[in-house]
């Protein structure tokens, strides 16, 4: 039996606007299974993000700095094209609730249609993060709620600075509860 396998590089894509403790948990768990995990932040998201791609990348890097086999980068265009450029065949997505499923299912099938050799792996959230989303965090923060258990300190600090600069900007994307 030959147990010598090639290393597997997985890509965990998303908007990460901003990264939450739920995202961090998924990245950590993926990093325990796959040899390398690339957290890939979409630049040209249609969601009109609250944070620039540079800010999102910086916060995510800071939040994941202790995990050796995780790297953070930004991408634009089709996810499968980006993955092919990295030689990756594994997409990681987190699943929180049934409400996520339809969107995730559609995206997984679309990606499969575009690139049949790329597989989507779902990691089910820890129950403590099942209610958590970037948009909910921004909403709670906007109205003075405590988000310290929801995001890493680097994100909370950035949000504190941001709310002074742009008080009306932080919840631009709160039309959908789970993003
Ligand atoms: O955190 P999000 O916003 O739910 O992540 C969505 C993301 C970035 C994974 C998805 O929108 C994406 O992959 N966009 C890139 C464009 C693309 O490849 N579209 C085809 C698959 S639907």
C-alpha cells in the first residue's frame, strides 16, 4: 500500500466583510484536515462591501496569523479560474443553517458545471456560531451591542475606528440576515 499522497491545497472563499469568529473556526478546522488552506477574499463582490479588500485581507491575516498552513489572499473573477491558477481542487464552505443550503447548493453546482474536477466540501458550523454572520455583527455593532464574542479584536478595533469615520457606512449590507 502506497500512502504517499500529494499535498492537498484547499481554498476557502468568501467576502469576509469582516471576518468573524465563525469564519475563523471553519478555517482552523479546514487547516486540520488539508495540507494548505488559502482563504480567498473576493475583491469585486456584488455586495458593496463595508470594508475595502485591503482592509478585509489585513484583518483576516491578523486573525489567522497563528495557523501555519493558512494563507490569505484576494481574488477577482471566477473562483474556479482562481483555483485552477493555484492548482487547487477543493473548495471549503461553512454551513450554518438550512437557510444557507439553497445558496450553497446552487453555488456548488455552478462551480461543478464550470469545473467538474473541483469539489466543494462543507464544514458544519459549531452551534455557538450558527447565528453569526458578518452583516449581523455590523448591525449589532451599529446599535451599540457587544460584539466581543463574535469577532477577533483586530476586527472590533477596526470597526470602532470605522464608525467614527463613516457612521452610516458600517451596515450597508444588512438587507440579508445571513451573508
Ligand atoms: O461570503 P460569500 O459572499 O457568501 O462568498 C461568496 C463567494 C465569494 C464564494 C462567491 O460569490 C464567489 O465565488 N464569487 C466569485 C464569482 C464566481 O465564481 N461565481 C460563480 C459561482 S456562483
